């Protein structure tokens, strides 16, 4: 599903092709994105944020099975 939150412009939305996620995760690219990741985590009620440089975008939201 697509994620849209007030004031957030989320770029490419696609199907997760990585390892199956047991829960929803927000990946952020480097420490300068941590605050944004945590704010987005609060908005979306997703407890897990992970620092990852494997994506070409600052923030990636991966919704796990059963996300509401």
C-alpha cells in the first residue's frame, strides 16, 4: 500500500524486493535523516527505524504484513 502523511512527500513507492519483513520498518540514510525517520515513525506508528545506505533515497518506509 501507499503511504502518505501530512507534510511528507514520499518518492518512489514500490514492492519491497528485499528480505521478507516481519514488521514495518523505516530505513533512513545516515544520521542527518534520523530525526525525520523518528518523526515519520511516530506519525505512522512504526517502532523500528534502521540506518541503511543501500537505498538511493533519504527515507524508505517498508510496511510489514498486517499494517493498518
